[in-house]
C-alpha cells in the first residue's frame, strides 16, 4: 500500500471534506419545523447531492430508500478512485451504514460478527495494520446504536476523532475509510432529521364547510 496509489482519492476526498456542510449549516437546517422546509434547505446547500431527485418528504420509506441508494452510489464512486484490489473492502465498509438493526436499535452481535469476518477476508494482503484500518468502523458502529439522547454531543466527539484519523492517515486506505465514516454520520443526521419531521409532523386539519 503506497501513498501514490491513494493520492488521487486523497485529493478528491479533501475537496469533498472542505465543501461539506458546516455545523452552522446543520443548525440552520435543523431549525426547520416541517419536512418540506427541511428538504428545501437541504437542496440549497452542500447536502444537495443527498436529496437530488427527492421531490417530496412525506413518505418516510421513500426517503429512506432514496438516501440508501445515494449512499451506495457514493461508496461505489469512492471505491472507483482506488486500486482495484482495495475496492471490495471499501465497498463492504460502506455496508456498515446500512446494516439491519435489531429491536434495541443496534446491529445484532451476529450481524457485527458476520460483517467483521467478511471484512477481514476482503482486506488486501498488503493492507498493513488491520487495527488501524478498523479504527473508523469502531467509531462508527456505536453511532448506529442506542437512543437519541445525547447523540449530538456524541456525534461531535466521533466526528472530531474521525477527522484526526483522516488527517494523520492521509494518502492511505485508513483515510478513505475515515472519510466514508464521516459521510455516514452526515447520512445518519440527514435521514434522522427527515424521518422525525416526516413521521411526527402534524397533519393539517380539514377546513370546516
């Protein structure tokens, strides 16, 4: 694994990171009281690629399907920037964001075990330190679990840790995985914001005759 092999991907990911939504942008988005307004604001800023083609947000299942498709396309795009031997491992890493959740709101232990076994089989023989490669996953998995309480603070801590990994691992597969984990946090936050407003938005009362 050489820095030269990942130079193209690193440049693209660095540019994407710089063009991403700021915390102030997220806060403005999350001040929206309706799904329609939330979606309109998302379309007008850095999150637009996620919601492109999503013309309304009243159907939570449709929103979820749309965002999962966008996520898979993004993972495939990033994998396409890498040496071919790394592409299957990166694509499989992307499946972390769409692992089926159990009743407790977290991936089952069996799902996590199966994911890890498959991951180990897909990492190229020259992958280097497997523990470093798993750092982004170890940060991302807990974010997919548990209740909503305290998630904003936890998300900021995880984002900060992933940014440090991305920067200190520049020009490597670890940096690619850290960036994908950061993108997965955006996906989680966006679909959570849309889901809450879609599912719990009050229905307009019919006008009396």
